[in-house]
C-alpha cells in the first residue's frame, strides 16, 4: 500500500539526472548545429564513423526521451 502511494511522486534524484542529460545533450547538439551553420559541407563529414546529421538525430532522440 505504501509503495503505490510513494510511487505517485517523482524521484528528485532521477529528475536531477534527467536535467543533467538534457543540459549536456543540448549543449553538444547546439555546438554541432553552430558548426554546421558556418559551413554546410560539414553535414556530410564523418564524426566518429557517422555523419553529423546522424549525430544530430540521435541527440534529438535522447533529448526527447529525457524530457
């Protein structure tokens, strides 16, 4: 009975971790977007084996999931 009641309230630790993930992921995504705005040919360049467009899409998924 007590577990159901306490389960209604959000965990402050989990919320802090999610905010940190949003901050880091958003910062990296903003940096990649800024760099590609300077030169759009960079979108086709590989970064750690994948194109930058792929990284931006993956970071967008992480951002959406953590929010």
